[in-house]
C-alpha cells in the first residue's frame, strides 16, 4: 500500500512533456489533466476552479513550458518558430501572470483561461519576457510547478540595450510624443548611466542567479538570440531536443526575406513574417559610447558565462 501511494505521488509531480499517447487514469482523466487538477487544489482557496473540455477533447491547460525572456531578445520570433511544431500550443499574447500583481491575485484559474485550447499530447507554451528580470517570478513559477521547463533567449547585451531603446522610441513616435535621444539615457554627468533600466536588464548574471535559486540549470535552456536571427534552424533543433519533441521542424520551414532583412516562416505552403515592428534599425550611436557600453558589460558577461558554463559571441 505504501509503495502504491508513493507511486501515485511521483506520478502527480512528474512533468508530462510529450507522451506517445494520452495516459488515462481510472477517472477518465489524462495524466496532464490530473496534474493540473492537483495544482489547482493546492493553490485555490475555495477549490472553485472549472475545467472546460471541448467536444473534440481539447482543453485549456497550465503551461508546461514558459519563455521567460529576455525583453528584446527575440521571444516573439522564438515562439512563432516553435509554433511550427504540431505538438506545441502557444498563447498568443504576453500573459504577465507572475509579474503583474493584479493578474497574480486572480489565481491559477484565471491563468488557465488565458491559455489556448490544446490536446493532451501537446505542450502549452506562454511567453512573457519581463519574467526574467522580475525578482518575484522565479519563486512563483516554482510554487506552481517545480518541474517547469524554461526557455531563455538572450542577445548581445549591448545590442539588447539598443533594441530596448528603439522599441520605446517608436512607441512614443506612434503616439506623436517626443522622446529623448539614446545618448541622453546612456550618458549622465559625462559617464555611462548604469542606472538606465535598459542596461540593468542586460546584466544577465544578476537575474540568472535568482532563477537558479529555484530551478536547476538543466531546466533552463538558453537560446542564442543572435544565432537565431542569422540561422534559426539549428537553434530550433536544440529547443526541440530540450522539450523532448519529435523532430518536426525542418530547414525548409525558414526562408530569408531580403526586403525585411531577416528570416520568415513557411508552414504548409503558407508564408508569414514577424510584425513590421520587429527588426527595426537601431539608432546611430557614437563609436566611443558603444565602446563604453561594451567595456561595461565585459565583466558581467564573464560572470554569466561562468554561471551557465557556456560562452556567447558577444562584444
């Protein structure tokens, strides 16, 4: 009897990645649905959650994988490319469940309601790039699911800073609002302004330390965002292996769009590219200022490489 109970407990907490067929328990539930029910019982004070199962057998599930960041690292491109796989069901919008208090207070039932309908054999994925740099998020994700598989996509920290500024700049321009030059943010009293939020977001080792307090490194797959831009297929192959997906995405799913200047997707004969807001040209920055930025990130980058046991081709 004790052995049976132990086996049942292990079954509940074991992550369900891609079973060859839906496992059914005595109540007619798939194992992933059973895990979800147990998680909801633990976190719902009133246990008033509801399950909406479509007539075709699909339902909304807690994500088994989250793209946690980084902002302007290529999270949208990664999600769109990963969505080429038939066993992936991706949430369309950034959910901001774990980092926005108003959302987090709504509970896991609200979180589930933001997810797409998926089949038991599929992996549900959501992406919110602000998660990586939000101090409260790692513990909250851990409390929901200790076996969560996490995807983190990173770019050269200096390039990420420029992309960060560019996005905010264009957002202001679309609203016909003035916005300071990037030099006004990067320089303060003649020195590099290390208090600039965009710079802080690129101090990857600080934020990574926070995640490693709760998740082992083998539960966090780091995607090289610079390589994903230049040659996406090898990076997506690594993601498939990390998520234990069958190899379904091929090199033929990607083609270089000369007009846009980056790779687009081809899926069942249908071609699609990322939104025009992606891949915008960065502002021209004085060479000496760029050198200051590169010098500032040299030591933080070194610490990050040591932390993850891997190097990247950054300045």
